[in-house]
């Protein structure tokens, strides 16, 4: 009898614990009245390559739209790897969606924001194809262009050219004025940016009309999960024309001519620019953060978030458990609260207990100078 009583007690405590966890769930909300939010969307490649995972991206974007007013969202920034493959038409074990289907999905998902929010969709290494000399091309500009979202077009103030010499949004800047009295420039540069791109971005940030703006830079490969700038050669692969045992063959990694790694980006662009105060990036699975001073002595907050290995991994998982980052900019124009939330877990009472990452790597406060 005593053993049975203990069993029932254990069951009661388990149920009570689950109930308590669910009752503690807090729907995303601003912590301070007057704050505004930036939503950081991590790498989408593992959602894009599987048809079964693609609806999760739709859910993520729909959640953003539903919370425009609740969180006073002003900008959405994707940090690259929108797709898994830029040149794949044959399916194998690593995905069942062609390049065209992947690009169409991610453009359609971001399309939920069209006319409602401005957004930046940075390019990652997976968004490019290379030839045997390492020259890059991308379908990006076919799916992300100025006329796609009139709010992007309205805020677009600067852009540069891709490797083919064509003006695209791969390297671009958007201006938002008067966010709690502070003007912002949201800028993106291509993955492994060329020197010409870094020079362009540095010159843009230095223009007199942006002297008092706070610049937030979005890019792809920049920081690793050990909080260090990436170093070494920027490389990518060439897809060989052979499918062996349901695996499309890849070339050895090849160096991208003229591409800059994270350390070089910091030295050539971020550190010399007195008004670049935040960098957002992806590429490497996990979380990262580091603070450095720019030449004006201001702290530059550099944030990595990439959830592609979460939710089961690259090939058998759901693409990344729907995680996004919410950056709440407080009315004091100095404080930013970084939070990590999953609309996928948050949509159901069954899983809401898992909808927030509360550890110190995923929820923290940073301060501008």
C-alpha cells in the first residue's frame, strides 16, 4: 500500500510540474512600453530543402505578421542561407526540393511580410553557385528585388553590385528614422564580401547624412560558436554531374577569390566605422556573442544565431524547430534585450513549455554607448 501511495504521489508531482510549466508560459510581449523590435531570422536551408519542413517557415513568417503590433516590429533581418542549393535539379538523400522549389518557397514565405514590414534577406554560401574558378552566381535577385515589397523599396537608400556587375539587394542599406528619436541604417553585405563591397559599405556608413545614425549590419559568415571571428579561406563547393548511390557528388572545397572572412570584415569595415554598433550573422550552428570597440570607442555587439542543427539535424530533422530571435530596443536608446523564441513550440499548449530558450547564451541584455 505504501509503495502504491508513493507511485500516485510521484504521478501527481509529475502532472503538477507539467501544469506549472505550462502556466509559466509567457506570450511574447514588450518588456517596456515604447520599445520596438527587430526580428532575426536564422538560416532557413534545412527547411527549404524538404517539402515536409517548408510549412514551418510559413508559420514563422505568419507569427511575425501576427505580432507586428504586439512587439512593435520595425525590421526583419535574415542572416543568409535562404536555400540549401542554388543549382540542384536532381534530388538525392539530402533534400527532395529542387533549387527552383526552394527559392520559390522562401520568397513566398517572406512574401507574407510584403506590404506589412520591411525586411533584409542576406545571402549565405548556400545561396550561391560557383564555377571551377570560384566565380559566384545566385538566383537571389530573381526572387528578391526592389518591387517585391514596396516598404523595402521605400526605405532602400543605397545598393551596390553583385559579381556580375548587376545592381542587386545582396549589398544594400535601408534607412529608418525616428525610432525613439534615433535614426538607423540597416545594412547587408554578401557572404564572404569582396573588398569592393567592404569599401562600398564603409563609404556608405561614413556619408555625412548617416553620421548620427546607428548602423546595424547583417551578413552570413562572420562569428563562430566560440565567440571568435571566423578566419581562414572562404570556400564553397562545385556540384559534380554524378549521383552515386543517391548522393550527388561534390568537389573538394575551393577558395572564393577575393572573399573576406569575419576577421577581415571586422578589420576592414566594422572596426573603422564609428557608427556600426551591431552585427548579426548566421552560418555556424549555435549561438555566439562578442563585444569589441570600434574606432570611435563605441561597443559593437556581434551576435550569431543559427538553429539549423536543432530539431533533429540537417537531414532527418524539421529544419530548426522554428527558432527566431527577438531583439527589443528599449526607449532609452541604449538597452537591447535579446530573446530566443519558437513560434512552432509556442503555437500549442502541449509544447509551450519549450517555446523559450532562457539560458545565458539565448537571453541577455546588451548596452549601446
